[in-house]
């Protein structure tokens, strides 16, 4: 089952009609103006938006897994199996984990601010 979970996750995250990509783009467009590219210091608001993003991202992931008939435990198990095999599938898990990191999030928001100006 781990291969199926990873393949579904890859499609959700990077497929032609990737619902997650749409979510990320909509979220970035909605919140991009909070971020100031000219300031080195991060504002407190960045963390507020980041926390909101984490909550919504996790909800998107949980809804995706549920719609596909998987649980969070299935995802964790699939990630462990893929990690042990050192397969490409772990890359998608790494990408998703990175997406949840603050620095990556801020970079994504800065990119969105430039792209959707």
C-alpha cells in the first residue's frame, strides 16, 4: 500500500490538475501583501499567516488522504517504507515537509508577491 499512497501524494502535489497547487496559489495571492520584500526583519504578522497556512495545509492533506481512503498512519508508514528503500517517493515527502517549514513558506510568499504583483 505504501507505493499507492506515495503515488497518490505525488499526483496531489505535482500532477497536471494538482488541487494542492491551486490551494497554495490562492493562499499566496490572498496573503502576499503582508510580506515586505524590502525588510530583512520578519514582522510578527508573518508568523500569524504562517500558522494559518500550516493549519490549512494540514487540513488539505488530511482531506486528501481521507478522500483516497488513507489515514495519517498510512502516510507515515509509506514514508518510512520509502525512506528505508531510499526511493524517489521519499522526495515527495521531503518536499511536503519542506513546504511546512517557515523559511520555505516565507520564500514562497515573497515569490508570490513578485509573481502576482
